[in-house]
C-alpha cells in the first residue's frame, strides 16, 4: 500500500507547524515559511504524478484503512456499515492535485503583497490547500465531504480578514451559499449511504449501475442527481447561483482569488463529473439538454455582463461565470470530445484565471486601483506587465496555441454532434468573449500613457516567476494538448463505458 | 521538400529571439528578421521549383486524440500553397528590408520586427496546413499578428480602436469558419483536406449540408478578406505602420480568405448555391468598395478600399468557376498592391501627411518613387501589358463565361472606377504644383527603394505567367494540384480584352482631365449630385449603421442584464439572507431562559417527528 497520496494531502501540515513556531512579527520568515510550506506539497505532487501509471485505468496509489464501522439494526443480518479512510488518484484527480499544488505555490508568491497578520494568513492558506488536495484525493463521499468543509472555513477567514473594503459581506455570502450547498450534499450523501450501504466511489458506481437494486429507483436517482446539480451548481457556479462568487472575486485578496477561481470553482465541476456523470450516467443524459441550455446561458450571460463592467476584477469574475459555461457545454455533450473539452477547460481556466488575478495583484500593488478608468497606456510604463496581461487576455479569449482554445474547441465539437442548434447559439459567446477581453485589456494597456504611472516599476523578478510559469503552462497545453490528454484517457474511457452500459 | 517545415519556423525563431533579446539588439533586430525571411524565401523558391511538375508531399504526426480518432498536425506541399509560400516569403522579406529604413528611430523598433516575424510565421503556417483545424489555428494567429501591428502605435486612440475592431470583426467571420469546420468533421469524419474531398466526391454528405458548410466557411473568408458586410475593419486597419499595410492588409493576410476558398474549392464546386454566394458577394464588394475609393482623401484609405475591391474581384472569379483567374489575380495583386503601399509609404515618409489634398507636384521631387507608383497604378488599372491587365482580363472572361451578365457589368464598371480613382490619386499626389510647403522633401534611401524596385519589376512581369498569347504556365502548374478545375479563360470572346482596355483608358483619361490637366472641375459630379456624393464619401454610413444597431444593441442588452443581475438576482439573494437572519433572530428569542417555552418547543418538535414517522410507515426508507 502506498502512502504517497496521504503524505501529499497532509504535507501542508509541516508548513503549518513551522509557522506556528515562528514569531508573528517576523514578516520575512513567515512569508518564506508559507512559501516553503506550499512548495513541499508541490514537490510531493510531482513525485506522485511521476509514479502515476498513465496508461493504467482505475484508482492508483490507493490507501485504505478501516475507520468507523457499525451494525445497522434494521437489516438484521451481520452486515457492517463501514466508513473507511481511503484515498487514491485517477488520471483526472492526479492532474487536479498537481494543479492545486502548483497554483498554491504561485499564490503563495502572490501573497507577498499581504500587509498584516502573516502568521494566521499563511496558516489558513495551508489549511485551505490541505482541504483542496483532500477533496481530489478522497475516494469516498464521507472524506470528500470532510475535506470539502475544510476548504470553507479558512476561505471564510481569508476573505473576511484580508480582503478589500466590503470583505465581510463577501465572506458571509460565501459562507451562506456554500453552507447551503454543503447541507444539500450532506443530505444526498446520507441518503446514498443508507440505501446503498457504502460511500466508496467505485462500489457506489457499481451498485448504481446494477439494475433493480432495492431502494434505488429512477425517481430517487433523478432527485439525487438534481440535488447534486444544485449543490455543485452553487460552487461552479451556475447562473443564477453566482452572486456570491462575484463578491469573492472582487473582495478577496488577489492571491486568494487565484486559488478560488483557479481551484475551488473546479471542485464543483469535479463533483458534477465524478458523482453526477460517474454515478448517474443515464439520468445525466436525460438532463443533458437542460445542462446544455444552462451552459449556454452561463456562457452568454457572463459574457454580456463582462462587457459593461467598469472594474477589472468584475470583468474577470463574469468571465469566470462565462468560462464555466464551457464546462457545462462539454458535460452536456456526453461524448469523448465534449467531456475532454470540459476537463481541459477546468485546467486551462485554472491556469488562466490564476495568471490574470496574479496580474491584478501586481497592478493593484502599484496603482491602488482596479478600476478601468484609472488605467491607460500601461504598455508604455510597464511593458512586461502589459505584455503578459495581453497574453493572458488572449489565452482567455481562446486564441489557438494557448490552452483555452483546446477546451473551447473540444467542448463545442462535442456539443455540435448532439445538439447543433444549442451549440450554434453558444458560439455567439466566442465573439462576445473577444469583445469583453479586448475592451478590458486594451483599456489598461493601450491608449496614452498616464503620467502618474510608476515608470520603471515593471514586474520584479519575484513577480515574473509565477507569471511566466503560468503563461508557459498555458502555452505548453495549447501547443501540445496530447500531453495532458493521455492521463485523462483512462478516466474518460471508464466514464464512457458507463454511458454505453 | 522535407525541409519545408523550416519555412515558417525561421520567422518564428526571429520572433522569439527578438522578444527575448530585441531590447539589446536595438536596430540590429532588423537583421534577424531579414535573415530569417531571406532563408525562408530561398527554401520556398526551392519548394516551388520542386512542385513544377512534381508530386504533392505531406508529413503529419498525431497531436490529440478524440476517441479512436487521431487529430494530426503537419504540413503539406501542393502547387497552390507552394505558390503562396513564395508570395508570402517574398513580400515579407521585401517589407522587412523596407521597414529597416522606414521604422528607423522608433522606440519599439525591435517589437515591430518581432511582430512581423510572428505574423510571417502564422501566415506560412496557414498555407502549409494539411487540415482545416490547423488552418483555423493559424487563421486566428495571423489575425493576432494583424491586431498587434495595427495597434503598434498603442498610444494612439485611433490605433487602439482599429486594432480592436479588426480583431472582433474578423472573429465574427471566424465563428462561421469554426462552425463550418466542426460540421464538416462530423460529416466527413476528418479535418484533412484529402479526406474531406474524398467524402464530397463519394457523395456521403447531403447537398444541403454541403451548401451550409461551404457558406459557413465562406463567412470566415468574408471576415478575413474584408468582403461585404464585414469589410469596415480593413480601411481602419490603415492605422498600422505603412509597411504593415503592404504586407498584411494588401498582399498576404487579407488574401487568406481567397486562398481558403481556393483550397476548399471542391467543396464550393459541389454546391451551386455556394458558388453563387461567393460570386455575388465578391462582385458587389468589388463595385461597392471601388465607388468609395472614388471619394477618399487619405492616400492609404484609397488603397485600402482598392484592396477590398480587388479581393472582391478574386472572390468573383472563384465563384464564377475561374479558379486560375482568382489565384492569378491574388498573385499579381500581391505584387502591385504591395508596391503601391510601399510607394505610398515613401511619399508619406517624404511629406509627413496622408491627405492627398495637401500633396501635389511630387513627380519632380520623388524621382524614383513616382515612376514606381505609376507602374503599380497602371498595373492595377488593367493597362495593357501590365500584370493586372492579364489577371483582370481572365476574371472578366470567367464571369462572362459563367453566364452571370449582371455581375459581368458590375465588374467592368468596377474596372472603370479602379482606373479612375488610381489616377485621381496619382495626379493629385504627383502632378501639378505642391498645394503646401512640406519643408525639404527628399527621396527615400536604398533599403526603401530596392524592395519597391523588385516589386515594380514583378508588377509588370508576373502577368506573363498566364496569358492567352505566351502560354498558360500558371494554369498548367496549378493543374497538378489536388483541385481539379476546368481549363478556362483563354478562349473567351476577343471583345472582352478590348472592352477592358477601353474602360481602363477611359478611367485614366477622365482622371487626367479632372486632376491632371484640370480641364474639368474636380467636383463637377459631386456638385450635381451632392447627396449621393456625401453618402459615398461617408462610406454609405455602414460604420454608423453598425454602431447604431449591433454595438449599441449589445451594450444595451448587456446593461439590461446587468440590472437584472443587480436587482433581481441579487435581490433574491438578499431576500434569502434576510430570511435566514430573521429565522436566526426568531430562534434566538427562544433561548431567553424560560424553561416552559423550551419545553414546549421540544415537545412540539417531538410531535412533528412522531407524526412524520407515523405517516412514513415507521421508518423513512
């Protein structure tokens, strides 16, 4: 049995321990400890990914320990209901864990701009990372739920204490919305446990694919799927459940938004994929048209609203809403191209939005504003920042050669096969995305250069590293997507097998 | 031929090099770009020579797999794209040389050459692509190059607006191409040209589907090639530096739409509705843009409208079945229009204005530029024995032979307009006396003259590649390609070239009388038709119409939803939050220490649970 995944998930604890030993006044040491604390999981994630067998299917690096078990009175026989501690990884979750670890390191670098309470900031930061890694590592619903909850608490404090002016309202709205989502998840998981007798992903999928299993009738399945759709729809978010995430995007510190937009939103899509499509393929197919419609609404609604925003952070927030529409579109296609597109979009958007929010942090640090009115002609004063911002914008609008294109193309390719009309409506989003991205980016970088600009204060070396790493990953995936698609292959094969069976 | 992949890679290398070290290289940056494009040009020439009677060549590797289907990327050499390779590398090389002098002293000199390298890479990648997905990717990247170079003077608000407009308008067309490619994939099961052509030949795709897909792909070509109704970005693109206008917005990228239709010709030929669409859009664009060109006052805008009009001609040719004629005109146009732009750049360089009303009498001052401009003007006007004469002649013959006489009349009229506006431009710039002082006006230096001279020679000679008199070399050459086309043109009625010549001479003569000799008043026509001339001068108010409908419509729609989001969705959310708060407050009242109340609530809760159990039959399973 390999402990690698457990070590990975709990490795942020080392950083937390180190931080707790340091004096809360020692800014440099705290920041460094925070960064090293995030580097350790990345190192382990790379090792885990390297030892991951790409072509093999199923759960790898699995670990299982008996944890809680009890007898149910009702069933009368000796069957034990047991909840095990079980973690592992498949092709999708290993990629997402790697993404989590990488973005956390870069966000830790982005956290250099944090002005106070570094100690508690980085402790919360690392707990958040632990939670995220656990969500992707968990192999049963109980653990998933626990790790999912672990992400909420540090996030609440990170927004509420280190955010911008209206941070507390944002933190509460984050908590209330996600709390509702969690409550729904809890009910769903309990119901599944009581009827199927297990919480393990693999066992659940097997039981749910057995026809006529007692207590798992079609009404029950459909209601569970719809409940999952709502719970993860809050996280993704699906319009009209999106307002909380707008607040978080605008109010949370940029380094936290890198994680929020880059990873946390993806948990919604991961849940929909693993539980929604994985457990209930037939029911998901019945809902596919509605999911496609919701996806197109997300895509267009986000894009139309991004066009008229005056704050750069809001443009990007609506842009996230719009881009998550692509994920739904890909899911709704329910074929290899569509699902692959959706998963590529998770990773691609994670990288791109992390990059763009990192840049917002860089800009805010120098100008104290993210209002588009306060910017003009940045290309003259800060050419490197302006260039990276333009590149990030182009990636966001799906320029070929960058990761966003692959996901957009595959998702639409998939949907056109099954619902050409809905897909055709959705392509309007391709134009609108170009409109809002160029409007926002050009009004920052082009135009006459402001005299008040900090000429000569372009990106520092420390700031360049995250920016270029993210941009490099975006380019590598865009130029050779085969690299990423290989580990995803076996996961998709399993899912597609479920679809056909 | 196995080394053809180097052709696009060299300019890419120059781009990367200049991006990394351009700041240190300063003016030496130009040599990286010039060297790379020169090498590419030599390789391209070798490839084209190999294609003369040779075999097509294709090399591919797996890029991404979708299910069992592997999507490949690679390159392909056939007569059509080998010709394009030479045109692109040649014009790009000449523009690089020219820019070395033209852009001297600019702060971001190295950035300019880096962008040129990026564009050249993308354009070469586009023509080498063996499949439509790869075409689409490079199609977007040439758009990026164009966008970056239009917006090169980023601090100018006009340049910013023009760059944005170019990107968005071409993207509208690109969505058509995007959908077309996807539909074609599900119909033919591949993005590859040859497999698509095979599926069409086998008749596995329904004819309605073919028409739909062909028109969608043509929408992409309309955007890129500035055809009606997506033409308005191209004249605005003149905000970019003039060498850019010559390379991208005259010779290469805007011809990509024409190239795409030519490359996908079997698809278009399989649907007569699609062919008619191409011909009609091209014909109307040709006359429409030519008429706008009659009235413009900015030297580059006249040339820009002329480009739109000439691209319309090429589309008209292809839509009328004149495959060779379309490709031939693409080539001759690349040479003479690049020449005209570079010469215009030389003029602007000398007098520091683009307004032709402020020019005049430059014939004596620009002793080399002026005759070269004249060669370009004669060529585009279809003056006998110049290259434009032969290619335009073939287009007229193809249109006539296709039996669309209405379009034929439009094409002849457009030829008259072309001759007139070109010589209006020529006489206003070079004839007469200077209308105002420009200080010391000097001829451009060697690096600027040389490329113009090369293009000047080509603007004359390129026509002899395909003539009814000396042989149809180009048609023979292209016939080795994957596209089968009917032999065309050379045996049309003899009165067509005579008519074309007469029309061209008439246009030149009228311009001479009005602007050269000044026998006729400059505004004799506009005075008699004031409202019409205002409409034409304002470019038929197309920009204004788009602004009033699409632009405002989108913004209005966005604002509407913004309100919905702010008040309705947010309102519902706030409602939920207050409800929860209210419940919380109610709940907290209960814990006021009164034991009776706590007991009452507990009993009530128990009763509810028991009732629930009773109703559910004891256990909720």
